[in-house]
């Protein structure tokens, strides 16, 4: 302050001195004008610098204040230092804020920040897809007006946020189940977190179905067995009756045994998710064995055709491959009525995939069932399949075996005409001989 006063006094002294010197040669009026003109210089400078300050873009990065002399120079330097510090602080805050936003955006969980009146203040892209909202369009809108799911609206209006809720039919195609919970934070703000639990719910439902199915499948033959045992205990039976009952009991026991065996096979296949070992599997010998088994099972009721369209061998687990092939053949025989034709073939596709195919002229399967056919315990006609001794696990096992052998199970069927089940092996699973050529 003292410095600025000194400078002002210096300008005053200069103005008075030059005014006095001028009065020695010219009139008093001219001397007064000279003094005033000199005093106007610092005022003009001050006005000029103030204007510069006013027009200076303080937040424009890379720009610095113009250089100036004297007291203004000092003031400019101070202002410039403050501006630079503020710019650095803003940059740090900006990058911290961006990191937070990027973190929230990277989260697979939905995050929505709401004010006390449930207006959307911010949300990430996962929340946008879960709730079908658009932040740029819907910002500051009340979320319960946008997401019309009654459970969700009810949860928000009740304000009982201690527990999460599970909401179904969310997402753009109503295909998601999400868990939602709201937490209070800051100054009357709400943080809404949403997690996609669709797969979890499906697994849980599958587990429940599985337990229910296994219990049901085992209870039925057990009830029959107990019934026979009670009858045998309470009634005196003739030798013929006893033998008939024992034969029926044997059928039910075998049914339970095959169910337990199939379950164990499935469990082993599921635990062992890795690709199957690469043992050489001779399809010529296998087809001969399959034909003998098929003829025994069909007992002359069907026309059976076995075709070896290639001599290419397979790499895989012999036991598993045999189980998959005989499963498909036994289905064809069991579900095709007497007089039908069953064609089993091993060939190469034009893309040199190995194709094991079983075609029958049986009842065929309605297209609605095809996607579910490989689910455990899924039967098209439960009673018919059960009558033929089916547990509904066969195709689930075949699918698992195919997956372990880099292969796909392909099913085509026409109701009333018949079905074709193919296992299509990737070329790397094949051992082609010089004579192997694609099937026609
Ligand atoms: N060739 C076929 N023709 C018509 N329907 C079939 C054929 N193969 C399978 N299906 C239908 O698909 C269902 C599922 O077959 P899958 O082999 O998984 O079970 P299953 O034959 O009932 O019992 P399992 O094979 O465990 O003894 C069967 O119940 C049957 O309804
Ligand atoms: Mg079967």
C-alpha cells in the first residue's frame, strides 16, 4: 500500500514540477493543463489495465495475463498466480470426478443417484439398460414415473429400504430379473443400486426343479415297490402270482437303478467340463456293435439300416461316445412304432465335419419342444416316455458328451413324419484316412 502511495506521490510531484516549469515560459492555464495531462497518464493506464483484466479469459488454459509495468505488473503477477492455482485445483477435481464416473460406468451393476423426491440426478449405463431410461433425456425426472413396474414403484413409495427387492421383467426386452436396493447418503440423497440376478434366479429355479424331478422320479417306482411288498406280506400268493409280482418289482428296481446311473453319469459329465481325452475310436467296430444292440432292442419290429459313409475315425472318450450313440438309437427304436424305419449313419459333411446321424420315421416332435429337449427330465409326452422306461435324462447326457467332444447335437423333426438327431464333430476330432471323402 505504501509503495502504491509513493508511486502516486511521485506522479503528483512530476505533474506539479512540470506544471511549475511550464508556468515560467507560458501562462498559468497552459501550466495547469500540463499538470493535469501528466496526472491523467496513470489514470489512463489504470483504465487500460482494468479493461484488460475485465476482458481476460481467466479459465482459458495456456493463456497468461499481459506483462505490464510498475504496480500493475505486481498486481497482474499476483492475480496470475491465483488463477494458475485455481486452474490446477479445477483440473485435479475434474480428473477425480471423471475417474469416479468411469468407475461407476465400468460397473456391471446399475447405479442411480436420486434426490429426496426421487428425481434422477445421475445414472450409469447399466442402470439405463436395466430400467430402460436415458440419462440425457430423463435427468431430473421422477424415476417412479419412468419405471412403471408396480413392485418397484411400491418399494420406492413405501420407503422401506432396509432390504433389497427382486424385480422381474426388467430391461429393454423384459428379459431381466434384477435385485434393487436403495441407500440414503449425503444431504437427503438416495443411492439406488441394481444387480442383474437373472442367471442366479434361473440356476435357483433349475435346482428346485431338479430336486422336485428327482424326488418325483424315485417316489413313483418306490411307491409301486412298497405296494407290491405290502401285498406280498398281507396276502398268500400262488407261485405264479408271486413270480409276476417279483418281475414287476424287478422292472421298478431296474428303473430306479438306471435313473441313479444316469444321474451319476450327468453329474460326472458336469463336474468334468474339460474336453474329452483323444483316444482313437474305431467307428467300423462301433457301428457293428450298435447294430447288434439295436436289433436286440427292436426285436424285429423295425427296419434298421446302418450306413458307413466314411472310414474316418474319431478321437474321443470311447465309453462316452458309445453312450451318446446308443442313446440316440435307443430313442429312435423306443419312440418309433412298429414297422418304422431307422437309419443310422456315420459320414463326413462337405465342410469335413464328422456326422453321426440317426433318422427315424416315428411320430416326430413338435417344434415347440425342440429347444427344451436336452433339458434334464424333459419329455415330450411324459407318460409315453415313462411307459417305455425313459427318465428324460438321455438327451441331456448326449448334449454334454457332444460338448466335451467339440461337437454339437442337432435335432430336426417333422410332426407325423419322423426325426433326425445328428452329432456333428469338429474336423480336429477326426482321424481321416486317405480314402475318406465327404458323404453325398
Ligand atoms: N426319436 C425320437 N422320436 C420322438 N420323440 C423323441 C425321440 N427322441 C427323444 N424324443 C422325445 O424327447 C424326450 C427326451 O428324450 P430323452 O432321451 O432325453 O429322455 P427319455 O428317452 O424320456 O429317457 P432316457 O433316455 O433318459 O431313458 C423323450 O421323452 C421323447 O418324448
Ligand atoms: Mg432317451
